[in-house]
C-alpha cells in the first residue's frame, strides 16, 4: 500500500472532528452514564405507579 500525506491529514482531520463532536455531545447531554439511569428510573416509577 502507498502512504500518502493527504490521506494521513484527512484521517487526522476526521478524527479531530469526531473527538470534538463527542465532547460537544457529552457536554450538551451531561455524562453518558447519568442520562440512561435517569430515564430508566423515571420509566420504572411511572410503570410501578399505576
């Protein structure tokens, strides 16, 4: 396989966008571990109530 500088720069740019996007999503929605727990607890309380 040939190794081109354009491919490496493109890969680095894409990885940079992925990292930035992940950080933005994490900050916008809070920690990923807390969100599902709060949703599950709310669903369980609603199902157990009636």
